[in-house]
C-alpha cells in the first residue's frame, strides 16, 4: 500500500514538473479589451532554480491586422524592453507562483501562471492578495 502511494505521489510530482517546463519560451501577451498583441515575454529558468520572464519586444497595431515590432523602448516606455516582469517564480503543483510587475501601473503583484495544454496558452493571474481573489487574469499565446 505504501509503495503504491509513493509511486502515485512521484507520478504527480513528475507531471507537475512537465507542466512547468511547457511554460518556458516565448509568449505573446494580449490586450484584455482589444485582443491586440502587446508584447512578447520570454519565460526562463535561472541558475538559482527560479523562473523569470522578461519583455523581448513590444507590438504596435497597424490597423490592418498587422503589427510593427519595436525592439527598442519607445518614448514614455523607456526601459520596458528587456525588463524582467516575472520574478522569483517557483513551482506550485503544475503552476508557477511568484511576483509580477505591471509596467503600466508601475506596481508589483502576486503572480500565478497556469498552463493550458489543450489551447497551448498560459494564464497569468496578478493579484494584490496571495490567494488571488482580488486581481485580474490575462491569457498569453505561444509566440510563433
């Protein structure tokens, strides 16, 4: 009985780690209201074992369904490109939990990232409380 329980716990731990690994890479953040791409965020694992995310580029909609890619921060957004906005994320089951920074409000929030295997998306939940009750969520799509 104890062996079965140990094997079951090990399998759950391994599958949770696989979920976290699928969050690594480039993700396009999407505006909640307009649905436009806003930026590409690179999620990576650092040598300290924690996970981070930084902004690689920003997108400006052209009005015809295409975007201009900005690789240098425009006026008013100095330092945004290259900024680490996800910090000290650690695995929590199949999710990542830590801190997230919103460059627009210039505030740091509790953050939780969940992976959706069916849609190949991640959902970032930023909140002012650790439980995630007071905040908002954004779904990011895998960058092409």
